[in-house]
C-alpha cells in the first residue's frame, strides 16, 4: 500500500472504489451494435463474437467515418439512458458504500463535447439505482481520480477497456479488475490486473481489497 502520509488529499479518510459504466456496469457493446444495425442498415457482428483486438469499426466492417457518425447519433439520441444494466450493479454499489467506502463512477464519456452526456449518465444511474459519491468524465479519468483523492485511498478500479486498464496500471493503482468482454480477450492478466466475469464476483474481490485496506489503516 502507498505511504499513508500521502493518502488523503481532499481531507476524507474513506477508501475509494472506481467503477466504469460502459462495459462494466452496463451492456454498452451489445446495445450500441443493435443501434448500429438500424443506423447502418445491415447486420452487425454478434455482441458475443470474439474481437481479437481490432478497433471496433474494423470489427463492425464499416469505415471509421461511418462508425464515428453512428456513435455520435447514438450519444445524441439519448440512447445511454436505456442501456441495459448488468445484474448486480445496484447491489454492488450499495454494498461498497455500506462498507464505508466511496463509489466514484469513472467514464470516458465526452461530457464537454455534448451537453446531454452528463444528464443522460446521471439519469441512467438513477434509473438503475446505482449509488455513487462522485462522477468523473473523460479519457484521463483515472489520472484525475488520483489527483482528487490521492493514490493511497484507491483500493480498486473496475473497467473493461484495455487502454484504460493500462492507464490505471501506470498510475500504480493497487488493484485493477477487468470485466470480461469479447473485445478484451487478448489482454493478459496478472496479480495487478485480474479478470472478473460477473458483478457478484467483482463484489467479492472488492470486499477482500477493503478488508486489506482496513488492516493497513
């Protein structure tokens, strides 16, 4: 664990668990591909089909321009409000907070570029009874998390994207959990990055991290 003298930059003393939304708490991949079928006008790959590390537009067999247009239409159309939630998401966040830890929602959604991103995100969290203490947006979400709370308070993060997993690892976050998805099968896991398959399993792992944190402090 990091030195306790550097752990509390914002004056709080609670441990922090950071949770991604798309692909971690909710089924963005399948939801977007179903939308893309209607937008493009042809069948998309099955959401369960293994993607061997390709950019999504290549896996979808569309141009980058078409992919970006479809993604923009998906975001602008408020589709994020009814994205399916994974079983156990509400229970996960409730249990973390009951254990006297904070839940920080960390998403790469571009809230500065589209006015509806923030309200759509918070409405999805409300509808699905996701409890949280803060929301961070943007590609540098984990760097900002460390800046705001200090690395010593972060006991675990959960994400699905390989590039975000790598960024978190480079920040020396103590434990990283990767939600198993067809598009991250090429990522190797180790003692720092561990693959999980359900949110129930993730909760068990996080509870172990919180127990270790409490023993340290």
